[in-house]
C-alpha cells in the first residue's frame, strides 16, 4: 500500500515537470520567409507587456539579420484603447524598422483569428511563407492552430533559461487556453463549410 501511494505521489509530482518540459521543447526554426508574424499580447493602458516586448525584440533581431520582406503585427484592442498591432507598430518604428516593411492586422481578439487574419494579409500581398514569432510557452498552441487550419508556417521564440523561468505561470495557463481555442477553431471550420456550400 505504501509503495502504491509513493508511486502515485511521484506521478502527481512529476506531471507538472514533464508538462513544462514538453511545452518548451517544441522545435524552433529560424527560417527565412516572406514575412515575420508577431502575435499580439494584451497591452493594458497601451503599455507593452514584457512578454510582448520579448516577441518584438526577437522579431527586430530577426528582421535586421535575415531576409524578410515584411513584419506583420497582429492584435486588436483587447485591453487597450489602441489596437495591439498599432502599439507594436510604434515600438518597431522607435527601433528603426522601416514603416514600409510593417503590415498591421488590427481586428483580431484571439490567437485563432490572429492567424486567420494574417493569412488574409499574406494572400493580399502575395506572401507565401511566414515565420511566426511568440514566446516559448505559446508555440505549441500556435502550431496546433496553424495545422488545424492548414496554414503552413515556421515558428520561433527566444528560448533560454532566463526567458523560460519567467513563463512558468503562462505555461500552465496554456491548458485553459487550449480548451478555449477548440470552440473557436470549430466555429471557424463551420464558417468555412458554410461558405463552401454557398459557392
């Protein structure tokens, strides 16, 4: 009985560690592409959250050191007066990214529609490839969304001990975020099915 209890406690304690490792071990690819997509994060009182600043700094470094035509900034006004994309735009301009290389998606309210609306922008500008930039804890869910919507993409995040150590809370929040994502994906598929049936 004691051994069984010991094993159960061990499994209970091991699960969070294994989950954390799994979340942060997803493959990252610093690939050249037509566009970098930076996914938004809530900007309370129009201030850039440290997690979003990490995404932007990563995108800036990539853009300045590799061949990309555009940076697509995505996110509506979720917790701010201005859209997340507009707030990020100002940050990129302050860091010497040319305005002509920045495209804005200002309507989306969640990650599913971040991805969908960016695909529309890519179609409009005839962009074929993209590298999605976010934080390490976010990459598995983004990859799941792009796969579900048949949108080809590569993924990148700044990942080291320092950045990951600051993402523990958000890593475990992704369990709830995954659950919230599923209905939005289902709704999107239903919308696409209705459009196809009307053609």
